């Protein structure tokens, strides 16, 4: 273990679950002391057990504990912590919280408040990337203030279009619109949802990139102005804009495209002098043209995919940057070494529209063997609280080829046993048996068109839809309307730590 000579020595982790454990481990290996904060619902959580110190910060609801920055700052002061790691979700991308940390003499392990503010505003981020020469999706230059303004722009750039919350994330405040009627209805729904989720009803509008891949580039920058990227992660397997499976290399990727996207991501990061780990997310169409979508100014849920593929420790690197260290990489030495796939295992009832299923885990067995990693914070008899995101584990496998990684994932899903609560494991098994996924022939409409939407239709319509999709035959408008209506009816409960 190497002791780091640093500006801070005690790190308070303003998060919970597996990411809190992940940060504790990274700090331990760097010789740093850790402080866990926890709600009353997390009193028996593993991150509390393994931290050097712990402080209860309030009741179970996130807005009374993990989202209450006053309680977190007080916990740091009581324990004499001199740095705060926000993990992901909760306050990780809250510029005001980062600013408060700095004003209290605490190192915020992440980018500067101004960088979070610039890149967290979707319109400002898009304009920054456009100025830097990064390809962006055609759309509004700023907020669309009314349905009339939105309809005028939609007529100019052409349908379909998508409305997005300016302060959005996790799929909240988004509506897909194929015509003026859907735009009018979608504008009202998206604005209301954005206001409820983020306290900001403002929307912007973009042209829809049809059937895209959702591909993100992992990057890191230090205070000395060095920037490096670690290739891509394909995150196209999503449900309601929430990622379920991530992999690298992307089935869509070529060496030339990876280099172009990596360079574009670094140009964007350099434009704002970015510090720390971050991810620039792109949409990539069937012609392999790519467009900036957003930047996440934090460690990602799916960071283990990159860590295993490139044999790096992104969390330790993130902390080292905060310590003021200079990164020791050379871009030409950063090589993709493994095919890696990650499944997010959620405590959800797949047969009842993926309803979260808090409860007690009565039995548990994790898969193992070469090339297998399970990031989790659950154990037998663990009580899953009802207040937070439903993810209970991440299953990551690596192999020399994608085919081998898929076979390994199938074997691991068969070995993964969770008793006491329903999980998404059976759903993942179905995906990994699907011929289109196995062939790498998928985009971000995969689950909506081949799984969830099909299962919600009556049997006769589902069968017809399956045949038409397999043959490429056109689908009738009433069926498409039914799918659209079903999607709009499903507004998920807003919780504090959605993990997108």
C-alpha cells in the first residue's frame, strides 16, 4: 500500500451502496481514511461496516439524508474530513454542492463547480461543444419557451423530434414526437415532468437520430492540462432511457471511428479545461456519423467496463487528480485488451412492468471464475430499502472476444441466485439469447421494439408485430400509437439517485 502525500487524508463518501464500497476500497489502497454517511434505512449497509468512521445523516428518504447537503457538510466537520467524494447520483453533479464544499475548505473530488454548471446545462453544453467543433444534433439554440416556438422549429428541421429537459437526466422530461399533435401533448407532459423532477420546467428540442447507438467515451484530465480517453462503451440496451447493459468494444465500432470519437471527446473536455473523470455521450447513426448528446461530470455506473477492458483504476485516478497528481499515461499506450460486458441487476418484477421490489434477500449466490467481477453491496438477509434506485449489483465479465464474453455472461447469469425478491436476471438471460443481440445487431430501440412493447400488446397484435419487424414490413399507425400511449402512461417515481 502506497501512502499518498496529499492535501487531504480523510475522505467522506457522500453516497451509498456499491459505489460507496468501491470508493472505500480505492481510498484504502491509497492510504486514505474514509467516512461513511448513511440514512437510518442503511444502518446495516456494508459501506457503513467497512468505512473507518460512520455518521447517520437522517431518515430513509433521500431528500432527508443523502440529498441534504447541510447534513453531509456537518458530518464532514464532525469527523474532520478534508475531502468529499460524491460517487454518482445524489449530489454528484450538483454545482452548488461542489461550491459549498470548496467554501467550507473541503476538496470536492470531481470537476470544478463552474465546469459542472457549464456542462450540466444541456443547452450550454451543446453550445460549448459546437464552438469546439464537436458534431452536435440539429435543434434549438436555447430554451423553447412555448409549443408555438417548438412547432415552428420542428417544421424547419423536420419530424421526428425529441423534447428534453434542460436540467434533465435519467430520461426524465423527455418526449418523442412524430407530428404536431404529439408535440403539443409532449410539450405539456415533458415540461410538467421536468418541473417535478428537477424544479426546472425548461425544455429544448432536437432532431431525432433514428435508430442510433448510444456510445460514450470515457476520459480523464488532470490539473496540468493532460487529457486521455479510454475508448468507448456501448450503452444502447436501455429501458425508458435507463441503461441495463453496457459493453466494449461497441459492435458498431471501427478503429477509425474510435479514434475520431476519442479525439472529439478530448477536444470538448479541453474546451472547458475539464478536471477529473468524465464521460461524453454520443448518438451514432447507421452511417457511423456521431453527434454530441451530453457530458456526465462524474464517475459512471458502468465504469468497471472500461477498468476491465483497459486494466486501469478510474476511481483511484479520479482521486489522484483531486490530490493534484499528474497522470502518467500516454495516449498511444492506452490499448483495448478485453471484450467486456456489464449487466445491471435490479430488484424489479419484470412480469409487472419492472416494478421495484424492495424486501429482504433470503438467499444469495454470486457467480465466479476467471474474468468475472461482481460489484455489489448486498448480502443474505439484507433488506432492500424502498427509497433508492433498484440496482443491487453489477455483473461484469471479460474475455478475449465478444462471443466468449457473451458465453461467459450466460454462464454467470445461470449461477447468479437471488432469493426473496424478484430481479431482472431472467430478463437479462432472455436478452443474451436473442439472436440480434448476439449478432451485435441492435440500437437503442432494441428493448422497446423487441421486448417491452411487444409484451404489452395483445397476443394477436404482438405476433403480427414480430412478423412485420422480422420482414421489414411497415407497421400500422394505430399500433405505433398504442406503443406511444403506453410509454407516456409510465411515469416512474422520481428518486434521488437515478443512475443514468
